[in-house]
C-alpha cells in the first residue's frame, strides 16, 4: 500500500512526521498526506472518512491549514454510529469556531442528537455545543439544554449545566428560563453536578437581578448548610485532596455566597458563622487549604460589614505574608491593598511584616509591598516608616531605587510634621539616591527652604557636609550649589546655629571650592554648570575677597562650546569687571517663593498661572475693551497685588503672551518661546518693576526646564540686554551687552513720520499698523490697525484682541465695524493707544488674537508682533 494513501493509519502518519529531520521534510510529508486526503474527499470515500478526519486534526494541531476538511466533520456527525459521531464532534470543536458560517449547517444534527436515546451521543452533542455555541445556535437549542438539566443521568446534567453557562454568556436574555432548573441543581448530592450547578447560579446572579434576588431568597440557607456539611464531612477518598474534602466545591460555594451577600445584610448575617468556621478550621500548610482561605477572605471582605470577621480575614492575610511561597505572599499583598479602605487599623498591625516584604528578593513582591506601605502611612507613623524606608534605600538594588525614592519623597512631602524634619529626610534621600530624584522633588525642596528663613543657615551647613561625602549625586550638587549661592555668607559665619548641630569652620575660599568642584565635575550637566555660574556671580558680591578668583573661574567658560555657558560667562564677567555698582542689587537673595501655589500646581488643583516658583507674577494692567459677549475677556486678569488669577485668566495669559508659565519642570526650552529669541521672552515676562525692586533685581537660577536646558536669566535691570546671539544688523561697532541702548533721539514738535508695518498676514487676512505720536508725549504711540480680507468670503462677528507686557499700557477703541467685506472690497479700522513706561529702553511688543465667523463657523487667528520700529 502507498504509505501516503488515504488508507494510511494515523499512527503511521505520525511516525513518518516525527521521523523528519528538517522542517522541509515535514512540510513535504504533510503536503502529500493532505493531497491524499483531498483525493479521498473528492471520491467520497466513506470507509476511511473517520481516519482521514483524525489525520486532519493532527495536522491542524501542527499548524497547517485544514479548512478543506470542515464538511467532513458535518458528514461524520450526521452518521448514525457513535464512533463516527465522536470523531465528527471532536473535529467540529477543533477545526471550526463560532465565527464559521458552515457551523449553521450542524444545528439540525445537534438538535437531533440532543434528543437521542443514547445518552453518550447526547453527551457528545452537549460537549460540542458548550464549546462552539454561537448566539443563533443558543437561541435555537436552549429549550433542549434546559430540558436536559433534569435528565436522569448525573453526567448529562453536569454537561447540560456547563452548556447552559455558555448559552447565558451568548444570550443573557435567556437567563429567566434557567432560574428554576439551576436552583434545583443546588440540592444535588453528586459533587460533579453540584459544582456545575453552583457555577451556573453564580453566572445567573451576575447576569440577572431577578435571578440574584430569587436565589438569595430561596437558596442562601441551603448553600450555607451545604458548605457546613462539606467542611465537617469525614474523610472521603473520592473527593479528598491534601486532607480537604473537595476544595474545588469549597471555592465555588464561597464565590456564590460572596455574590449573594454583597449588598444584603440579612444574607451576610446568615453566612457569618460558616465563614468564621472555614477561616479558623481550614489548615494553611497545604496549597488547597490556602486556596480556600483566600476565597474565604475575599468573601468576608465583600459581604456587608462585620468587624470581627474582617479582623480575622486580615490576620489570615498576615499569616500569608510569612509564607515561603511567593505567589501566596503576592496575593496577600493584593488583598491587603483592598482591605486598607475597609479596616486600616487591622492592616496596620501587620506593618512590620509588610516592611519586610519591601526588602524581599522578588521584584514583584517588593513593588507591591512598597505600594501598600505608601497607603499605610499617616501622620502618626510617618517618622518610623520613613526611617525604615530610608535605611533600606542605602542597601536596595539599583533597579528598585527609582520606585523607592519616588515613594519616600512623596511620603515625606505629604506627611512631614515640621520643616526641619522634611529637610533632614530629603537630604538623606539626596545623599543616597540623588540621581534617582525627579526634578519637581528638588524644586519643591528649594521652595520649602526659601520659606524656612530660620533654617537657612542650618540647611546650607547640612548640605555642605553632605556634599563632602556624596558629590556624585547630581541632584544633591544642584541643591547645594543653589543654597551656597543664596546663603553662602551664613555658611561662613555660622549664622542661625541650632542646638542639635555642631559648629563647623568654613572659609570663603572653602565655599567657593564647593562651587568650583561642582562646575568642573565631568558628570555635571548643563543645568548644574549654569546654576554654578550664577552661584559664583552671587558669591562674588557676598565674598569680595574672592571676587578675582571667581572671575577667573567664570572666564574659563568664555570659550565654551555650549552657547548658554559661554553667554553667561561673558555677561557675568562683564558684571564683575565693569558693573560693581549694580552687582550687589542684582544678586540679592531670592524672594520667598509661594509654597502654597507650588504645592497646588503639583497636586493639579491650580492651573499654570502667571505666578510660579521661578517667575514672578505677570499681569496686564492695560485698558483693553471688553469683547462682545459671550466671548470671554481674555485680558481682564488680576493685578499685581491680587491673588493668583483664576483658571481661565491664567490659561489665556499663557495663550496670548506665548510664555510658558508652568512650573520649571514643565517648561519647554526658553529660547524657543518666540521667534525673536530670549530677548523678547525677557521683555514679555518683564521680571520686576519699579514698585518691586527686590524681586526685579534677583537672578533666578531655578528657571531651568526639565530637559536640562540651562535657564534664562530674568534680569530686569538688564532687560535691555539682548540674550540672543544675533547682533543688530545696523549696529556698526560691537556694543557692550550691559551698557544698554541709547535713548531715542528727540523728535521735533510736528512729530516724525514712522513707516507702516504688516503686523500679521495669513492666507485669509492682513493686518497693517500705521503709527503717530502726540507732540510732547514721546511715550505714547497711536496705532491705526487696518484689517483686510484676502478671501472671497465675508467675515462676520469680527473681534480683535491684543495683549502687552506690564511695562506697556494699552487702550483699545471700538472697531469701525464687525463685518469685514470679502476680497479687499472694504476694511475695518481700529485705533490703539500704547504708553511705554520704558521708552528708550524697551521696544513695543504685542500678541494679537483675531476672531471671526465664516458662514457661521468660528475661526481664530493668532500672532506676535515683533517688528515695531525701534524708535517707538
């Protein structure tokens, strides 16, 4: 006989496939066998049909396509004999699924077999239906399955119950038909039927409220008795596993009781005794016993409140934490996370065990235990828990330090009882794992330090000591450099000594050494070096005797390839060498940062507003006319002395000015704020004013962004300095960056003529500005804005809005019309009056917003005007 003919036995084909040494040989054998099977199918070979289908199932399990044999399954199912039907149904379950259209052809055969007199054929049909039943088949065959739930043979009842579960998942609307037959199964003595009946009732309760109420009312007491009999039953070899009678039935009963007791006090009361019995009498030295205890704990935590039972359940979870099996400890930690909300005090009793799990060798257990410890922390236990975590931080694995550091920082910030404790703990974290600390954490630390004026000296001395041993931690270096720059004189003179610290001797040269080490560290990034340069500038004023040495350190960076460092070095060198008269004012201490606003923004309770920890508040005290309702007045923001602006005001201010006023960790590169570079950003921010000399003259070294781009210096006294690398095209000689610009030349009484500019132009709109000045009032400029429509559509509801920095005062007159004709057939004019309080020092700059409607559709266009004539 041909070894690859359709008559080849299944074992011979398997032997031939296993004898193949390469995948190509295997494919060749399968290909020849499939060809032979196709030939037999075409010849309608009935003698070997069951053998061919058995081969196809093996080939299917190897991963080869067998779709050509699907109809053979149906032919075998239609055969009268049990052996053929058995192979046919097995092939049906393997080769087809509920998405196959051919499956609809088997519905009639299934119905006939469900009504067959041979119970084994009925069992085959139930198995197939329970595995591949579709929604259409479920509706057609549900009555037969419901009838079989009362069949005389327990195996058929068991299979019918499992098939019913599949039907209910496909067609939940049929749930009411199965309520009575399902509840009848709960009285079965046969464990196989009982466990499937319990599962069917559980699914019914989840699908149907009516079924839940019915089963809760009629079956709760019976289920409690069944569980009690099962728990107290003597040894039964048929169902015994590790000394426990049928743990699978135990677990199914507990799950059903959990569903019935949830939200119902009466049902919960009726099951309290049996739950307590199961929880106390089940042995926990075997896997089966632990599985039952876990389900019992879940049931106790889900049903209505019973304090004693919940404490018992949490104590069981506490025992689980001492188990050597990692899986048991992990599920115990998961359950304790849920139990904290129900009874946190009971969970607190196991705090020591949970802390030991944080030090576990298994990474998943460490992470879950750390999350649980974080939830357990409160005002009363924060100090011991923080101490334990920080002590473990010293010996923890590198891959776990990031998560551990983040949790410790969050705990310390949230529950710190006093600022000195907060500072001490944060310094420990920075010393041990400063490279894992996120930017917003050390930002917050500096905010706290600025607000703790009585601890300035203590903090800078503690940082000085920490730097001696942990100079490799980048974040610690940054905070140390910042504090030495601000409070270096306190370090040298031991100002603000506390009883708990020992005095140290630090000279001015020692303080400068720290900053020099930080700036020359190979590992220091751009942000650290930029902060160190600013700290050196401040120390040059605080330590006059070291001024020349500091200048020499700064000069080294005049040739840096990093533009930011080179620019700072050049400007700071000029300040030290030429501008001693303004240096002390320029580098005064930072003002106290708004701690409440910073915390609010970190928590997400405040929007990014004009007031941040690094940039003083920006307000717009100009006389902008209110737009027509319902448009919101985007420029009606709070004044300088008002509290933080409202959420809408802050958002609009950012939008109109194009300045990122979010915390420093969220700022994008400052040099990208506008096309004109950093000088326009400085003018727009307008840090400081004549009414706030302290803040205006302060160098802020916290304004660096999260991408480690070095911060831009908000130097208001030097606001005329152009921080961009482009020099003015019409400036012939090189100008001293700090000498400012000469004031505008005087004009004659009849007023000069200023060139018009195109302030904004897009594909749809052009805005031009014409300028004039009133005689004797050079600070005030009158602008006539002309709007021209460049499209063929008429614009309606036309509204123009503008925003300027606070050194400018803006007044808007009403527009000539609210409708802009199409194709340039007309225009809208509107007069603006701007008063420049820094005339001759700062140029005009403006953000514009134009809103209009095209065929009823809202349109918005925005822009920034930077090309005002310099003499304005």
